[in-house]
C-alpha cells in the first residue's frame, strides 16, 4: 500500500516534469517551463496543506474531511480514519471508566485517590458522607487539610500503612472510621475508609463491661480479704481445723485482687490512645528501684540480677505505665527462672531509638507460643503459671503500655537456654542528654 502510494507520487511528479519538458520543447524555454510547472505544483501543495490545517483546527467530531485531490485526498482520508479509530478506542475506555466509577460510587466504603503530593484527585460519593469532602471545591486540596486529626497526619506522613488507622469521623464524633492506605503507581495513594461504628461500639461495650465488673468486685473482695486477715491475725481464737482453709482463702483472695487490679489497669490503658503525661522519665532511677524489688521477690532463690544502663538516656511518657511494664518483664524473669539463675537488665540507645532488654537463663519458651504470649490470659503452661501466682495479664499490659509509647515488644527465646524480652522505643520518644 505504502509502496503504491510512493509510486503514485513519483509517477505524478514525472508526469509534471514530462509535461513541462514538452512545453519547453514547443516553446524552446525549458528552464521557464520547468520553473513555472514546479512553482504551480508547490502552490497547489501549499493550498492543500492549508486546507488540511484549517480542517484539523476547526472540524467538529464526526465531520468528514474536505475532498482532497490526488495524494492529498489520501492524506485527508488516512487522518480521518485514524481519528475515527482513536475515538472508538476512547469510547471503549470511557465506558470502562464509567463502569468502574459507577460501581465505586455504589460502594458504602469511601474510595479516595490522591496524587503523589497527597492532594485529592478523585473520590466516590461515600467519601462525601463519611469524610465530608465537597465536589468540586476540594479537588486538588491536600488530604491533611481536610482530615485534620493529628493522628491521621502522623499516620499519613509515617508512610507505614501496614495496619489501618481508627479515627472519629471529622463530621461527627459518634461515627468511627477505619482508614487503610495503599500506595500505587507513581507514589500515588489510594485511601479506603470504612464505617466501623458498630464494631467500635461493641468493643467499647466489652471494655466497659470488664471495667465495671472489675470495679464492682473490688469492694466485696476487699471486705472478705479484710475479715480473713483479722481472723488470721487472731489465729488462736479460730478452730485449728480452719487455719489451713483460711490461709488458702487469703492466698486465693490475694490472687483475685491482683487479677482485678490488672484488669482495671488494662481497662484504663485501653480507654485512651496516648498516655496523659509525656514528661522525660528517668529510666536509670526506675530500673534501680525495680532491680531492688526483684531482688526482694527473689528472696531465698538468690537470682543474680545485673543492671547495665546508659546514663541520662530518658524516655518521654508516663512514669507509672513504664514502671508497670518494665517491672512485669523483670518480675516474670524472676518468677520463671529457677533459683541462682541470671537475669540481665540492659537499657541503651542507638540510631534506631532506645531499648530495654530483660534477659534470663530460665526454661525458655517454645517458638509456637511466642506470637500468642501477649494475649490476655495466655499461658505457656497453666499448671506452672498457677504456682507462680501470675494473672496471665502481665504481658498484655506490657504490650499496651508499649503501644501507647509507640514502642514494640520483641521476644526471643531458646528452650532450655532462656528468654530475652526487648522493648524497642522509636527515636521520637527518646530524650538524650545535651552534648
Ligand atoms: P503471668 O501472669 O502468667 O506471668 P504473663 O502475661 O506475664 O502472665 O506471661 C504469660 C506467659 O508467658 C507466662 O504464663 C509464662 O508461661 C510465659 N513467660 C513470661 N515471661 C517468661 C520468662 N521470662 N520465661 C519463661 N516464660 C515466660
């Protein structure tokens, strides 16, 4: 086809030159005949080019091209066919886009597309009801200007979207949203927002129930424990047959009190996302006092407890919560390590933040238990745990306290050799001495 076209153009030019030469032969002016002939051809070509340009500039869709002559007619037709083909492809693509947009518009979850700068590109109708986005005013606005919660800003800028974020809706506090971000293409973001109000309310009810039951049980238990203590203080007035039973009752009462205290502490930790105070805490001092408490707990078992701290390295957070987490780890090491065993507490800082590790030479924990260890009431060996008087809530408390301080718990253990529990705090929580 192309070769034909080239041939036709060449044939026409040859014809023109031959005609000019014929005229030259008749008139004897070859040069003039050629110049006039070629100039005429150039003028005609230019006029066709201008017609093409005018049509390309002004034509409406579907308007056929003007009639062209010779090779120009073919050029006009080819461009027209190309345009028609392009229109068909575009029509098909538009139909696909329309279908995708219709289906996402029908979704109850909000779908929001952001460009690489985090500005709004496109969103569905649910995004307007859940987040209050307005069409078209908000188009091109940074998402962090429209969802103003500091937790969202921090989540968005952290670039770590492994876990979703739960937030109250910017429109009403009664609605709870779960936001999940996915990166795609060229640093663009896709935001999926779900309404999880019902789940949140159920979770809230569970927490309130546990907190209320624990609170209500505390008073009767205190009364019973008080009477048991009084009776055991006057043990000579009690029938000797009851002494053993009373002692056991007192012991179990103490366990129940510990359990309630731990449940209440967990409920308190769950009630808010961040600790109320965020002052630098002197970890060195705290660990020294935990060490001496651990030594007292060890008593006759004579564990060798060593402490290695980087002086002046402090942590932002709640002193009471951190003390509770760290002492849980150290007391666990004492409880589960046989007498004379070694326990090493280490507190240090590096480029990735600050770390507290508690290493023991206890029995260790089988690898299959490690992922579940921080679950409430999870015990590796229930018979052994009941003899240590543990509540099964210690590591759950540690995990919650650490989450509130943006830290993570890492557990390494080899059976028969011992365990190492490490709390890893990010640099933003660390306060270093001024150089
Ligand atoms: P508990 O009150 O039973 O100690 P925790 O939540 O503190 O509950 O610990 C959960 C379980 O993890 C314990 O029952 C115990 O089996 C295991 N565990 C915790 N710390 C250690 C440790 N240092 N060495 C061995 N096992 C441990």
